[in-house]
C-alpha cells in the first residue's frame, strides 16, 4: 500500500516537475521577516505631460533596439584591467567614472571585451540621455565591502576606510538616477560579499549595497547582466516618478543573479525590492541564492506610490524567506502583477499584509488595489503554523488564477493554499494545490468568488468551496 501511495503522489507531481530543473537547496521554513532598515529615497514628482501611469499595461515594445545606431566610445586601455580578477589589482573606480562622465549623450560607452576591472566604489550613471553602457562581458569586481576598515577591534564599524568613494552602506555596484532612454547591458558584477546566500549573513550596516540601485529614471533598460555576492538586493527600485514619457520607467530583463561563485553565491537581502516606483517591468530573469525574500514590495514611506509593477516569467531559486513579501508603510500600491514565475526549491510563500486594516465594505478605505498572481508554479511543499501557504490582506481587487502549488501534508491546523483577509473583489479560479484540504479561507472579506480549483491528494475539485461561483 505504501508503494501504491508513493506511485500516486509521484504521478500527480511529475507534470509540475517537468517545468523545472533540479535545484538543490537549503531553506528555513516559517522564519519571520525581520524589520527592514530604511534606505533613503530621492527623486522628483514626475515628467510633465508624460503618459499617465494608469494607461500602462506592461508592454515594453522594441526596447533597446536603437543601440546599434549610436557611435561607440571604447574605454581607454590605460585604465588598469586584467584577463582574470585579482586582489592585487588597483582600484580604478575614479578612472572609470571620469571616462563614463566624458562620453557624450547619444553614444555607447563600451568596456574591453571580457576584461576585469577592480571597482571598490560604485559606477554612477546620473543625468544621462540616450546613452548605452555596454559591459561587453567585462567584470566589475569588488574585493572588499567598500570600506576595508583599517581599525579592526575598536568597536566602531566602518570608521576608518581605505576607500573614499562614499559611505560603505550605499556602495552599490551600479547606481542609476535621472536618466532618459538609458541601457546598461552585458556586465558581470561582483560585490565582495563572502558571506552571501540563504544561509549567509544579513549585514544591516551594508544592506544598501545593491547590484543595481535604480532611482528616478525614464525608459531605463537593464539586460543580459550577471551579478553576485552583493550585501543588499540584486535589484532595488526607489523612484518618486509617478509618470514616465517612455513606454516603461524601468525594464529589467534577461539577467542572471546569484549563480557565479558556487557555494558562496548569492546576496545579503532581497532578490528584487520595490519601495517606490511606477511602470516597472521585471521579466525573464533568474534570481538565485537569496538571503531573504525573492520579491519585496515594501514602501519605506506613506508618501510613496507603487503602481504598475510587473514581475513575470522569472525563475526564483533557493531563497531563505518568502517568495513574495508585501508589508511596509501605508502607501498607495495599485497594480501588482506576479505572473508565470517558476520557483525552484521554495514553496509559494506569499505574505501581503496592509499596514492599516481597511473596511471591506468601503472601497474608499483601501490603499492597496489590483493585485494578481497568475500562472506561477512551485513543486516544493510549504506552509506555516497558521495553516496557510499564502496570505493576502487589505487589498481591493485580487485575482489568483492558474497557480500550481504544494502544501505540507499532515500539519495542524490542516493546510489551505490561500488566506484572504480584510479584502474585497476577490477572484480565485483554476488553482491546483497538492495536499491542501481547501483552496481559500476567508476572513472579513466581501465580493469573493471561486471556480475550478483543485486540492488534495489525489487532486479533486475543492469540496469546501463555499463562495459564489465566478462567472
């Protein structure tokens, strides 16, 4: 009988496994999210006369196709570089920055093909227009945390730095602000964090060291880069723009994060963090070995506006905490689209919890609106002591459709896929949750509907579906 039970369960899960490659990992289930240390935000109020953000549907058009028409300016050979990276190399942060600043707008600044440059500070792309930075396969390598404190043991961290490129806390690999139609592509970025990854250390003093620190940009394209071993996030978006003149404000696509250093690969905080921003598209990337959550949509201020964020067709592998976290300040969040992502080695752990509980009967009390989770896949079981895999609380307009997930069997209380709390206008259709006893548990929510969900082992139509059938 045990063998037959194993065969049945294997037959159920094999179709899901076919969508994934094998990925070995170690994660900590049910670890609470520690509080974030806020990182300062900056920016303007938007572009006068720009396309309203409400009209953005996630389309990116032919982004980046005009780069071939721009004149190319090669990096000077006099800037020290090597075929392989070595800690004896000189820091050339200032030399690279001076060269970048000298290249005119409307050009391509191109690095030497496949070479290594030691960058203990940040590469800053600020105020540029119609500009392409082509890494050409080059590596920007840090061998320290950006400070290399010269007075160890004095009890004061980072107070005597050998490198003078600014506070070590915010030493990101690439910092981009106030740009229009800028592309950054084909780099390998190394952040110097030797305690990275899901089982590594979270260093609060250095959590602002991101691979890409994205501020107020319009039509920014980041593509085909690799980044690893940063102390902060792989991608951090903090933009005060509420409109953009281009089709998108930020597009991050076809990048690989956290896979270049074997067992020491990864980062020190989130895979993707959006704390402020509009018209942001993150698609077709691979995020691996993440110290905390895969995605964190978490405003640092009640004045922030997060609108039209599209996270789609990415792979998220080996993260310590949630796949998707959404706590933070009580700001406007309107339009979060998490679609067709594949999770490897981590359950579909979602925790979205509004800072202020709205009244589900009064739509005017909602600050969070229009969330969708569609077509995401995870074959790793999970859950928490509350008896749920995912929670969405305090949102008006929720669609959860076509997701394929697994919960841990035999837990008390019995596991459901999703808890909907203090929300309204909720649609839950065509989801499959292996080993769950029920698809949704509702608490203080109105205008909800369910259709064609399956649970259990073997999978059957949800026997406890009790809400209005969706049209």
